[in-house]
C-alpha cells in the first residue's frame, strides 16, 4: 500500500479494512505492507511511479510489480478486485487451496 500523510482515503482504508486484512485469505496470500509515496522502496520494480494514494501494488517474490489498484473506491469494490488481482497471479493448485 502506497500512502502519504493526510490522505483521507488512506485513513478510511486503515480504519475499515486494514485491521482485518491480515485475517482474510487475500491477506494470507499477499500481506499488506505500507510504504510512503515520498520514500518508495528501492527493492521494488514498479511498472510506473505511483502518484495517487492509496495505491495497492501486488509484487512477486523478486520485487517486480504484477498489478495495481489505484485509489480506494470503498470496501465493496476493494475486496472482489483485490481477490481477483491476487488469484490471477497464482498457479491453479494454489487457487484450489485458497480458503
């Protein structure tokens, strides 16, 4: 999760989703890591520089960006989108084992 201080949608996400994300199947497959927009991790290869917060970036084990969700459109959109984003990049046998 790329964020910045004072981002209203980041605050809403942290209030409504972040406390339970790690307990979800999505959180088990793709743990949430927070990074500041002004100090992006150097060990990640981004498809393009994020400029909107929050931006949720799925990365592979080598640090390569696979896909992203720009913005936080509310939990009704977030959960299905993140689920699809994550499972699209899993092998078929991992998807079958996902709770």
